[in-house]
C-alpha cells in the first residue's frame, strides 16, 4: 500500500524521501498546480497518478491515458513519476514526449485514447508544475472530478491494480503538425512575428506557420527552460511589449505570442498595438458570423461587453453566452451548447467544428486570425481593430489573496453588490443594470460600464477587470469603486 500523503514536509529529510508530499491547495477548480519541491515531491506525483488511475476505473472509463510534458527543467521527471502511479493503478500510459497541451488533447483523438494527463504549469512562473486532466474528450476536469481526485489522493485511497503498461509514441509531433498544415496555404502574403518566450511552442509554432505560407519573424523561439527574457505568457505586458517592438522593427503584419504550453495566443497588430484577447475574439466573431450567421459564441465573464452590443454581431444574428472563466468551464459550455467558438479573455479559444475539435489550441487560434486577415486582403489588422466600437478596458489585474481565503472574500463581494441592487442603490449616480454571478460578480451600470471580481482558479489571487464604453475616466471610476469594496477586506493584498 502506497503511503498516505502529507500536506507539509521539510526537504532534505528522511520523511521527504519516504512520504508523498501533496499540498491540498494544489487541487484547483479545473486542474492541479503546485510549487515543485515545497508543495509537491516526486512521491506526491506518484500518489497523484495512483489517484487519477483509481478515479479513471471508478468512472468506468477505458484505462488508457495520453501523457506529455512541457519544456521545463523538471517536467520530464514529474511526468515519469505520474506515469509510475498511473501504471500502478492499472492504466496503460501512451507517452507522446515533449508536447504542447493541445497536442496531448489532439492525441486523444488521433490515437483513440479516452483520457489525458498533461504535465504543465501552463503560464505560471518557473518552479510551478501541474497536470491538466480529462477522461471525456475534448473536455478536461471540472470541480466535481477535481474534488473527487483530491479526496482519493489525500486520503490515500488510491488502489493498485494489475494491467498497467507504458508505450512511448515516437514522432507524434509530426502527426499533429500534419493535421494543422494539411490544408490550402494562405492566398495572400503575410509577415508574422512568432513569439514563444523560450517555451515549448518554440519547437513547433514557427514550423507550422511557415508551412501555411507565413513569413515568420522568430522571437525567443529557442527552447530555454530558464526563461531568460520573461515568462511565456501573452497576457503579460512584458511579453506583449517585446512583441510590439519586434513587429515595429520588422514591419510585420501581426505579432502572435504563445504561452508556455501553447494553448493560448496573444496578438499585436501591425501598428504595434497590443489587442486584448477578448477584442480579438470580437474581430473573429465578426469574421466567422459572416460565414456562419446566427452562430452562438460563449464568452467568459472577464470579456468585453461588445459581444452583446456590437452592431455587426447583432446584424449577423449572433447569440452571446457569458459564462464562467476557466478552460474547463468554457470547454464544457462550448461542447454542450454547440457554440461555434468560445472566447476567454486570457486567450483560451475553443473552436468547434468545422474549425477545431472543441479544445483550446493556440496554433488553431493563430491560424484563425491569419485566415481572417486572408479574407480581408485590403485591410490591415489595425483597421479591423479600429472598426470595433470604442471601449476602454483594463488589463486583467490580480491582487494577492491567499487560496484559503479568496473564495470567502469573493462571496462577500457578491453579496455586497446583490444587496446594493436589491436596495435600488446607485453607483456614481447610475442604477445597476445587470449582475452576472456565474463566476464571482460582474456588475454593469446603466451606461454599460462594468467591473468584475472573481477568484483566480490557479493562483493565490483575485481577478479584477473593468471596462467602459463611455470613456477612460468612467473605466477608472469603476476600478475605484470595485477596489474600494475590496479594500474593506484586509485579506486582499497589493496588485
């Protein structure tokens, strides 16, 4: 029987080498994230694999799983420990090696394997690790599965079974690359900065886009798990600014930036302007709804209100469905609703048929953006951006709040705004027009200005976003008001 995990161990001790370390807060709403070494050791990863294998059997799913790992100095060893635990649980492991997360999701279809366990910390800083898991393609775990997995692992209820095995799938990236490039090339020339922050996508993105006819200007595409320039996260301004500089220096038509595991794509236009992913989503929705009138688009609660109010989308009969932030929530909503695409402000896009298979893939997103440009040969990306109604939006802001307290703070903030609305109180003299509480609270006032507060699903932080269709001053007013409510909670730290 494998030892029961401990929530806290001191490194460089006998206990650290003989007991699994698994900090409970690593089990998030829809994936798992830990600081490797201080919150999770290799025996803890084995316990996670044993627990996941036990859950796969419990759910009655065929016990076979695709696994891969991102490009970090410790990811391969973590994947091997995970595979040991899965095999001990009687699961056959199909290892595709160094991979992007969407490559692992694709492998579920290409290899006809029901389950996935991708070792990645996604966009988190070096030192973090994690696993994205699923047993029902193209979906990944949500809160119910994560809660049950946490219960199995932490209670030591993982069960060893015979029948496990291991298979290394040689050259699988070639299958993935062929799937994305087996299509007509772009009709019109386009030059693109391809930024990878020295992360995993550097091994694949330039080659895929070149095969489609793109003139690629590489930016930090060499693999280097020390991330010497910045963390590969196209939502961070440091990476976006580097992309801007490269676009302006090279005269590129677009800058495309990929995160650490390649499931997100950030965009800079030909003028070097960083376009938030939700605004790129509106541009794509305009383009795609012309081809698919009446389409439904799922949008996360952090995203712009333009999906609801844009006159072009309204003329094309678009239905906007605002839903919970988080790749598993969005993926499931897109899958169950039959929406054409799901757009998340963080840059996760979920393209259903005929464009994609329902999972988030930064390369599929990049190709959709390039196809949009190809269908508008007389217009630059900056012109498509300028054609959108003007709004003033903040970046995603993240004040510190401990994992143990963040959900309680958000619940109190939700109740605060619900009580205001019930009493008919105004915000800056304006009545509250709408409250969306599917994921934290999104409060919209009469002039369309809105603010969002929710708990981060993978970091000890809150998430704050504000937007106004009126002016920058109104956007700042909304931030001042939302932040004023947060400052009544001493648990909330600095941004």
